[in-house]
C-alpha cells in the first residue's frame, strides 16, 4: 500500500516538473539565449577570442535552473548568487592553499566538498556552485591566475547578468513568477 502511494506521489512530481505550458518553452529559450548570449557578447568585445574568462561551464547549468525550473528552490536568486559566490571564494581559497603542490586532485575534492557544506549551512544550495569551485582549481591558467579576482569576474559579473535576465524574462508572462512565490489562494 505504501509503495503504491509513494509511486503515485513520485509520478505526480515528475509529471508536474515536466509538463509546461508551450509558451514556457519560449520564455525558457529566450532567457537562456539572452543570458548566456550577453555574457558571451561581453567576452567577445572586451576580451580576445582565446581568453574564455566570462563564460564558465557552471553558468550553463545555472541557466537550466533559473530559466527552465523557475519554481525550484535551487533556482531562487539567493541560491544563484550565494551558491556561486560562496563556492568561488572557497574554490579560490583552496586553490591558493594547494598552489605549487602536486595535490590537485585533493584540492578539487576539497573545494567541492567545502562548497556543498557551506551552501547547506547558508541555505544557498545551487548545484552549479560545485562546478564553480571546481573551475577555480581546474580552469585554464588564465582562470587560475585570476586568484580572488575570479570571484568578481567572471563569477559575480556573470551571475548578475543571468539574474537580471531571469528577473525580466521570467516575469513578463503572467503565468511565470521569479523569484517563485506560491500563488495566492482565494478565500473560501
């Protein structure tokens, strides 16, 4: 009996997460296109083509959450900004502590593990933050040479752009809200 109820509940959750109004696909597409596109445009005009500093991989994962899963607790502005910044700070700190050693594998593991716990403690869980911490340790020489500057650019600058676009694109249609606020219940 319990397993049937659990199955029905799981099926409902999956169903609710995957069924979207067709217009939601358009807004998800536009948000991701504009958000990632603006970061890439800044990179194109202010940095040479070979310096891939503004676009870090974790921003792609953030775009999935903040444009495609707007109701998720992991996609909320506090989580987006806090998760990336905390993880970037910890990632750079760990990279600095292990600089010049041959323990890159340990630095990577420690940066991600510390970031996860810090996001849990601060209630800013944002899974792409783990990648942000990892990139601080495994990124190109140009990324790792940024040191604590990595926290400001590309992380903070990119997060601000993604958030700004999310606030506009996710609030233009009447059926979307960002940050998420439960619908008001009508009095009975």
